[in-house]
């Protein structure tokens, strides 16, 4: 089941789980892909509200407990960056520029949410 977002979710936290510990990041990038292929990219270094989740938390939308350092949080900005459609996909990219050689890994792109008219 997809999470549902509307423009009333501005200011809400949207979480994306990861398969590994992200604590050594130098950048965290979320690439959201719309049903028509349009991409919306948000990154920690670009000043978007993308941060590492550093405490264990139960996410009611994902219906699962996320371990500290194994998820990313995105504070949904105003203006609402997404347009109506389904499904939107999300790709989390982890960057560690301090590794030798520098490390850049991405998870799987997966349908993760739909956007509906505001309520």
C-alpha cells in the first residue's frame, strides 16, 4: 500500500528507510520520480530539509520501526514540491566523500507514495 500525501502535508516529516547504516554520510540525496518521469531532487548539501534519522522511531505511515541511522527524514517544504499522481517513486543515495575511494551508493527505486488533491 502506498503512502498518501496532499499539499496539507507541508511541514510534515516524510521518512525513507535504508538497508544500511548511513551515519558516515557527507550527503544524502532523495530523488523523487513522478508518474510522468519528472524528477524532484532534494539533498542534505543543497539545504533541502533532508536529514539523517538518528533515533529509533515507529513510522505510522510505513507501519514499521526504523532504527537510528537507517533512515532519512525529509521535512516537506512549502511550496509543496509534488503534483497529483500515482505512484511516485523514491531513490535514496548515500554519499561518503571521506571514504577511499569516495563511496556513492543507491538503494532500489520503489513506488512509495501517491499525491492526491488537498483535503
